C-alpha cells in the first residue's frame, strides 16, 4: 500500500454536479429569488409580517453580486491553483463602466442643474473627457463592462503567464495592480469623480432607479446571472477543459510534458474570471447606489479570497456559501460591533486555514461521507445474514 501524500489531504475537494438534491436546491433558489422575494417586496404592503424591506432586497442583491465574484475567483484559484489578490480591480472597473451610463442618466437633475456630472461642473470642466465618449448609450457601457476588465486581464495575464510568474509572486503582482489602479482613480484628473466616485443615480433606461419595479428587476437579473454563472462553472469544471485546469493546479510541469500549452488554458480562465467580476460590479452599482476607488483597495481583494477559503476551494457551491457567510456576518457586525469586524475577519481566515482547509462545504462533504460509510457498515452484516 502506497504511503499517503500529506499534501493531498489539503487539496480542494471536488464536488458532484449536480446530484438530484443539488438540482432541487437550485430550482428552489430560483423560485425564491425570481418569484417569492419579488412578490413579497412589491405586492405585500409595508407593515405586513411577510413584507420584505428595501434594505433586505439591497443586502441580498449585494451578496449575490459578491457570490458571482467568489465563483469567478474560485475558477482561477480553486480549480486552476492561481491565487489572485487583485480581483477587486476587475469588479470596480465593471462598476465604473456602468456607472458612467448611470451618471449620464442624471441629466440636468444634479445639484448644479447642468448636463454634466456635478463633480465635473465643480472642477470647471467644459466637456466630457475622451473616456466618456458615447457613455450615454446603454449598449456601449454594457459592452465596456465586459471589454475593459477582460482586456486588462488578457494583457496582464499574457505577459505574466508567458513569463511563468506563479505562486506568491503572481499574488503580489496582482495586489500591486489593484493598488496602482486605486491610486489612479483617486485622482480627479482621471475623470471618474476622485475619492467620491459616482453616486446619486436617478434613472436606468429612463426608469427611476428607486422604484420597486426597478429594484426587483435588478434583483432578478442578478439572481439569473448568479444561476447562469453557476451553470457555466459547472460546464467548465466538468469538461475536458476543466480537467486540464485541475491538472495544472496539481502538477503543471506534468501537463506541459504531456504536450499542453498551459499558458492558453490559464489565460482563458483568467480573462473569463475577470469578465465575470466586471459583470458583478455592473450589477452591484445600481443596487447599492455608489462606486468609488475604495472598491479597488487590496483589502477588498484579499476579502474575496477569504470568501472562497471559508466556503471551500474547488467547489462552486462553496464560493456562494462563503460569500454569504462572510458578508452576512459583516452586515451584522459592522452595525452591532463595528470596531471588531476586521479582527473577526482575520481570525476567521486563520481558523479556516488551520482547521478547515477544505472550507465549510468540504467539512459537510466529509460528514456526509462518514455517515454513508456507517450506514453501509450497518447494512452489510444484515445482507450477509
């Protein structure tokens, strides 16, 4: 019998896609987010015990955006073994790209009653800078949501992967990337509102953004994108392409010796992950109502990695669970005990790393497997008799 390789005990746990129970759970989630919650928010009057408040809708919508980011992060880290500490920049770029359209939709309803954003009027700008070209068109800004994060990720990944930058060096470079972008966007000269960013949105496609119908439309679209991202991730990780990604994670040199060009595989999944983050950022901005350079802070990108670690690397469901647990705790603790939140987050990451290397979903999977073994052990003697 071969001795156990101790490193394999901490390898990400693979998950079945999907069991019958998994499909039922997915259908239940779709029913709750696409039908039940919108109905309770729009049709049930305020004060009724079953009414869902606007705060709850915004909070759940925000967490679903974070869950999309966590799944994107899990594709590159959990399934490919590349730890990025800069995914916050792709999320923010998607938010800024769509935020330009939302700012143009304000029109002359701003404080200065001009057809330019208030921060541009305050800075005495006479015309829009070049990067705002055609930003009053929904289709163009929607295209930028995909192209800007995707192009940045492609160019950065092309040079990084061709140079065979990996491990902690890659993580540090991605952190430097997001920090540099944050410093750039803090400058007023960039034309993105400086440290205040974009806020005070009024309309989207001519519809007031604060109406219940608009809120629930954004909420339902976010839920649909989350489900679509989950199914896309399922398709990728269960395909031959996904098996190559897992092989790159476990032994990239062996994959190269087998004749695969690992640069192409890593570049594709890296770019796709960035695009998904950009889409999540575009959905986040109109629901939360603000986007500023703090979304690019290195701390936010590290927090994304914590979501994945808590839920379980190498499991798409784990990414969703981790984003929900951490951000649910954050929402509660930042209100009840704001001074202890960062300490709790650091302690959570340390405890998960030391005692739950496979995350919450991995532990639940281990418990399920042990129960199956015990059940099988009880039934086998009965069958023998």
